[in-house]
């Protein structure tokens, strides 16, 4: 038996001495009565020096956690503490951080009497550092790249790295990346301009450069050198007499004041494209950066650069698309006697809106607006094509429903030319449109919709007018459009608005537009001021869609500037028509246009009597130009041809074209009108 007991004692001694983890034995007074070499090595002391030390002194050397309170709790309750992670220093005389796994449990004799505590301590710094790095990378993969925005991506990097990796992070991005310009490949030009995109710190410290500010990096610093050769820099211990401090004294002074003692500098590059630089620093955490930290910072920089490049590409395409849209939209609205207009347009990330004010014959005006869904250059190009198509169809003086039918056909052909959506004949960009014609002589408004929001119509006192319009399908969805004609009082308000004003940043379309109607319904307010008020309403919203608003206030043509005469089929009516026009021009003070007008009237009335059917009328309009119109009940369209030397006729419309500034034919529900316009003398 003694031999067995001796063997057991030897085995226990060997276990205690050779265990790779620290063993501690404490009595009921929480004094260390025995400690193996592994525990002593954690403090950098020989075993003999540790044996006589009590836990508070022992704990103060490598654990910040209050080991005495922890041990006292275990001693009192008997509930063990298993694998409690505590942070401290690697040894008594070291400032290097370390992480320990601590286990404490109570010891009893065979009678149940408490003898003290046993403790196991293991240095798990490497394991926990690896776990921390993996956690940071996991957070980076989940959080970086959540937005196609340069500033947002830079802040995502800063939020991931602070405080887990660094006490502070600065992200500087090339200004060209913000502006959507072409970025350099290879090393960066020393004179390149950067913009401070993000700066995050564990405390509120003064920033060397304000957020959003532009600056150039000084030469011969870790920052500029990193961008020059596209390699990271590790400055493990930042000394006060670093030779490169002189090249950047202001940044250096701020860093010294904050107590920065360690730096990491990583270039932000996606393949060969340079986007900026990220700087990590520590001023609170005493441990310096190491090679593992540098590799982690490179991983973060690589992922950030990838998404910065995507954000830059998106910004570049969006900049090109918006430039194209601005070029394709009308640069100025024509002045008309029919309406006074004002426009609001706010560019967004989605959709391409257009709007137009198109003068028509008979002093009428067309108001049109449309939206091409989608984003990018394709949507902008489609918007330009459709706007040109509307202009072309409007020049033919088509009724609103007929114009939308023709536009629908053109839209389908455009979709077929571009291959449709996903290789089908479906239109690649869902598109809506509204076309409205207002006549200042009759005060009538005719409107037709192709999936576009119903216009706001307000009487002069601000009260609403319910047009009850059939919505009509979007373009490319089969057509079938209807028009509605309304009588509007002078001073009525017409508002054409895109769906972006219904969602205004919420992403959810609101039912109707009561808020918009209440803003626009204030009688007597200038149209430009109304547009401003709507823009101010959008100020607090993050508008994703394009927003457009076209306002028009109706006018009527002075009855004294309109002259209408019925005509009979008698050929002698031609001479009477010339005499009536001459007398009317004299009354208007336009004798200088008498000769050409009599020629135009003679040819148009002769054509109507010869080829048209009654009833026939002659109308003169004195507006921004002199308009002469001859209407009859026939739908036969006259065609101008070039007569030969031996032809006795066929020169009438040719003469009308040459003496007119413009001329044309428009059709009504019954019959047609041939019209001619002449510029007024100065």
C-alpha cells in the first residue's frame, strides 16, 4: 500500500508540475498555497516567487477582473466558475494584452468541510484573437456593401473596424470617385485630390480634416507611400521623432495630442483601380498593431474597395444618365398665350421623367408628361426617344387619345428593336404618359392617360375639379385610350405630376394626392412659388424616384382678337373672304400683312370650295402670330406637290408654304382645318 500511495503522490506531483495550464490552490483565506510553473510563466516569475503571493497581488499582475471577489463568491456559494474569459496583461511587467480562461471550484474533505479553492488558468489569447478576427470579417461581409454610395460604404468600414480592431479609422476617397469620373490605374498621382469620407473614433476627438473636405496628401509619409506603391504600411510603434512628421506637421500634432502610438495604412484598390486610403490607429488600447492586424486590415480594405468601386461605377453611370436626361429635356419652355407655366424637377435614382409644353395650331397648347421606369443610360435614352416621338406626333395636331395610340405603337416598335425584356417582345422599360390639349378660344381642355397619374385640376378659387378620367394602360400594354373634354374657367390650375410625388421617399404610393392638392390650391399664389413649396415639402424625404411637376394656369384669348365668318360654296365667296380679312387686318393694325394674308385666304378658301363640303368657315386669330384657318366638313387631306412648267394648277399650297412661317392640317371629330401662321411685323 505505501508503494501505491507513493506512486499516487508522484503522479499528482507530475500532473501539477507538468500541466500545460495554470493550476492554483487557495485556502479558505483565499491565499495561494500552491501554484504550478505554467501559472508562474504567465506572470514571467519563477515558481518560488509566486508561492507566497496572495490572490489580489497575483491577479493584479495578469487579470483586470476582480479575482478576489470572484473567488470569494465561489467559496461562499460553492457554484463553480467555468471558462470565464478575462482580459489582462501577458505578464506582470508587460503592457501587452492577453486573454485568459479561468475556472474556479470549491474543495472539500471527506466530511464535507471546505478546504479552499482550486483554479485553472489558460492563456487563450491566440485563440480569442483569431475568433475576434473572424467575427470582424463576418461583420464586414454582412455590413460592408449595403449601399451603392461612396460615403455610406466608407462609414460601413469605419463602423466595422472601431472598436474591435482599432480605436479610430479614417477613410479618404478620391474626389473623382465621388464625381463619377474615370479613376486612375496603378499608382496614384501625388497631386490627386482626396475627400475625407469617414472618421470614426472611440471618443470624440478633434478631426484633422473636416468630413467632406478636399485635400492632397503630403509627400513622403506612410499615407502617400502606400498610395504610391499600393502596399500597406504597419507603423507598430509611433515615435515622437519620426522623420516623416515634418512632411505633415498638422496631422502629426493632432495624432500626438491624441496619444496615437500605432498605425496601419492600407490602400483602397479594386484590381488596378485606386480609390483611396484607410488609416487605422490606436491611442487608448495599449497594445500595438501586429502582422495579424495588418492582414485583417488588408481584408477589410479589399472588401471595402470592391464595394467602393461598385459605388463609383454606379455613380459614374448615374452621372452620365442624368447628364443625358438633362440634355434630352427641354432647356426652356415656350411662352404661349394659352397658359402660364412653371416646372419642378428633382433627379432621383429611379426613373426618367420628361415634360413638355408644345405650342399647337389655333393658339392651342399641349401639356405632356411621362415616366420611363428603370435606371441608367438605357432609361434616359428611352425617355429621349419617346419625347421625340411625342413631339413628332403632336406636330400632326392629333387628338390626345389618337396621339397616345400612335405613341403606343412607336413604343412597341422601339421595344422590338432593342430586343424587349429578357429576349421577349415585352417593353424593356415600363412607361407611362399623359397628353393634354388646352384651347384658349373655347376654354376647353382635352386629356388622355396612359398609366400616368390623373392630373390635378383646380378652379381659380382653389376648389378641386374631378375629371373622372379613364386611366388607360401603360404604353406597350395593348392600347385602348380614351379622351375626356372639360370646360375650364380662366385662371384654373392644371398640375401634371409623376408618381415620385406620391411616394416622396417612402417607397409606398399614397392614395391620391390630397397634400399636393392642398399646397397647389392656394388661390393667387405665383406658380414658381408653388413649385418651391412642393420642393420644400420634399426636403425631409430621401427621394429615390425622379420627381417632376408641371404647373399651368389657363388663360383665354381676347374675343376681339378672334374673327370668324361662315362661307358658302359660291365661288364669289373667295373675293368676299379677301375683303373681310383686309378689313379685319386694318382694324388690328396689321395692314403690312394684308397682301400675303389675302393670298393665303384666296388659296385656302378656293381649295375648300373646290374640294371640301359645307359647312365651311374662315377664322383669323391675332395672337403671338397671325393665324388663318379654313375649316370644312370633309376629311380629305390636301397634298402639296411641285407643279411642272406646263401645269395650269397645283401651285396653291406651294405658295401658302412659302408665304407662311408654318402651315398644316388638323382633323376634328367631323371635318378638317387647314391653317397658316405668319410672323407679326416688329
